[in-house]
C-alpha cells in the first residue's frame, strides 16, 4: 500500500520548507488542493503535521508562514532534524547511536549461512551473533537493523549492552580497532514485518543499506542489513573528481547523516 496522500503532501512540503521555498509564505489551502488534486481535509491534515513539528505557523485569516529553524548553541540542527557534524562514516554511525534510542528485538547465536560466512570470511556453519534492533528518534522509528558479528568477538556483549551502546562502541570495547567500511545503498519496499516495526504502510519505500565493517587488519568484523525511513533519514556526501579535466573517476567523502 502507498503512503497516505496527506503524508505524501507533508513530505513534499517539508522538503520544500527545508529548501527555503516558502520565504513569502505557503500557498493557500485552495492552491494546495489544486496542486495535489486532493480535498481540503487532506491538505489540512498535512499542514497540521507540519505545524505540530514547528515548521510552519498557521493563523486564521492570514497566510501560513514558514518558521525559521531555531539556532542551538553550536549553530547546528533544527527542531525536527539533527545534523551530525562528522568526519566520516564510522564517526557518523557512532554519533547517530548516541542521539537515538534503540529497542532490541532479537539477539541469538546462530550458525553462519552461506551469505554471512562469505561476507565475514568465515567457514560455513561457524558461530555468529545475530542481533535485530529498531532505532528511533523522538519522532518515532528510524531504522530496522540486523547485524552479524563473529562469535569470537560478539561473546563479549549481549542484549543488555546492545540496548545501551552503539555496536561500533561495543566492538571497540571488545578490542576491535575499526578500520573502514564498505557500504551500498539501494531501495526496498516495506514488507509486513518492516512496516510494523517502522510504523509505515506495507509497500512503502525504504532506504536499504548493506554495510561491511573491517578492522585495521582488513578482517571483516560486522555485516549489517539496515532499512531506513527516507522521511527521517538522509545521507550526504561530497564527490571530488580525480585526475585531469577528462577524468571520469570520482572519490566520495562522507559528510553527514541527517535524521529526524
């Protein structure tokens, strides 16, 4: 099932607000009804959600106006979105873990499947820890994460530790010196399990992340499957061209994550 129409309108308007598109005020309800082809009640519900998040101010008889983001002591963030000022992917992930809450769904020691064994460079059937967690911000669920860690490392932490600390911190505390990560990002539609945990409709679009963490000796220490709500999480990077003006090779630098 697709997202409700009011929520789709809310997402579009919120993105436009963050882009500064409504400095002179938002279009009126009639204009928005024509733009999106919906009834007034649908437009009003989207506007009410924006107002509840402090993004707009609505006054009867006056044009709805955008509210400026509040400035914190460090000049970062908005009321509905925190921006992690990060040096790279690994620092990014740790900072996100410190600014969100987590609910542990499952922790178990299992035998490595073919895919898990291949990713972690283990033997088929070796023991690994499988952990399933849902991470949330104050607005609600953000991500559904499944991690696989070799049992020789993971036996040092369990459900209690996973509920309190980011897993990268637990790896470091277990003696692992995290080196680098290889990550791929694609799209996935929410099935009934993901929809329930992330509070979205079945069939909603999600960001799908596969991430393999290596230690400083280039040994895989964690394989992660993550699904993120795209309305609550974005990932930002800079691309730099390497070589001459005709070069077609780009190098990416992780800049930040944004999460509501």
